[in-house]
């Protein structure tokens, strides 16, 4: 996995054209069991949901139950959760134009986080959205919707802080596979009109959590 990440970090294919107003924008989220402690195991249950939205409307949703493929190791999230996320996205009947997920890309010790890795595996443009950067740093932008400021590792810009709503904490946006930073920002702004979190990501998180709750309820003793 480390060798694969180093190779991905050196790969620079041309960005794909994405028109957020007409694109099929996906979101993907994985839930693990409540109460896990430590790094977990390579057989932890994982509920993974993927959705497609277009122009603010839900087009399709899928949820699968799989297993984490490895314990948690910093910088190797793709090894633990990459497979169930890939399976959930491939279960969708339509091909995405861009996928939004809770992961980094070049903001990573080896410059190849899960947002980059999953996009390369799927052949889909990806945007990572996280609450905070992993390795990069930068000052917050001004307090207005759409304000952005760079996230840097050394002299390299690897993402940005983006204010999706005034008065709330900005999000860290990570351009992943075959997408540039400005387009990644346009995609995120197009799906955050009412809430801080991008709507496809919020929907996928909600669906995955409901699936986990149903499974937990059915497994509870009478």
C-alpha cells in the first residue's frame, strides 16, 4: 500500500471536465460499529452507503454491508475502508461525474490519501472534504460563504479551507483524482446551499447510520 501511494502521488493525469450544475455528484460514507476501541481489526463490520444527486435531487442510493480489510493505521485508511467504499460505489447503476468523500488527497504523509486512491481505482473524479487537514496548514478564510484560503505543505498548495456557510467552521477541501482545486471548490459549493456538509456526503452518512442501526436492533436480544 505504501508503494502504491508513492506511485499515485507521482501520477498527474489531466483534470476531467465537471459542470456542477448538471453533473451526477456522488457521496460515499462508511460506518463502523459503535464502541470500537483501539485500531480495530481486519473483520470489523462496515456499513457503506453511496448516493447520486443531480441539481439537488436524489437520483439513486445503495447501501452494502462489508468488512474492514485491516486495522486502522495512520496514513493507510485506503487499506482499511477502500474496498467497502469501492463496492458501494460500483453498486450504483449510473456512472458518477464526481464523488465526494470524507478523506484527504495530497494532504497526506505520502501525498496520496484515500480520496486520490479511490478515484484512481474507480476512474472517477473525486473531492475529499474533511473537518480539518491531516498534514497541511493554513489560516482560515474570511467569514462569508465561498471564501477560501490555501492549505499548504511547505510551498505546495494541496487543498484549501472553504467557508460553506457564514458563522460556522470552514471545511478542508482536497482535490483528488483528476480534478483541480477550483473545480473541487465549485462542486462543494454547489451541494452546500443550506448546510455546512455537502448534501451527497450527508445523505450517504445518514443512510449508512440507519443501516447500522437496523442491524444492531435486529441483533439485540429480546
